[in-house]
């Protein structure tokens, strides 16, 4: 997982505790996160080395939902591209 840190207050190797929010609600609380890298000065990538079983299940579910949305968006974009190509041919 990664997040933006425009204040640049995190450092690689740092350990923090985070809550993951989805649509304004706490989805997973109290995750121990380790900062593994910072890209472009603001994109903070982290791992979760000590997740409980429940936290892991919730994060897995979130990951799957995000993947489903990306697939749906890609299919929609592909279909739009095909529709535009067909429209140009006629």
C-alpha cells in the first residue's frame, strides 16, 4: 500500500500505526506499518508485517474490490475505444 505525504514527515524504515479508511469509515484499525520506500519525495510505500488474521482478511477484501474496479474501468475504456474506432470506420 502507498499514500501521499506532501508534508514529507515520514522516513524509510520508520514504523507507524495506521487506520485504513474507505468512504469515510474505518475499514481496518491499528495496522502496524513499516515504511519501505518513498518515491518522488511524497509517495510513501509501506508493508504490514504484523497483521492479525482479521486485519489480513479485511485488507485482502479491499485489495480484491480495488482490482475488480480497475478491471471494470479497463473493460469500459477498451469498449469505448472500440466504439470510437467503429464510428470512424462508418
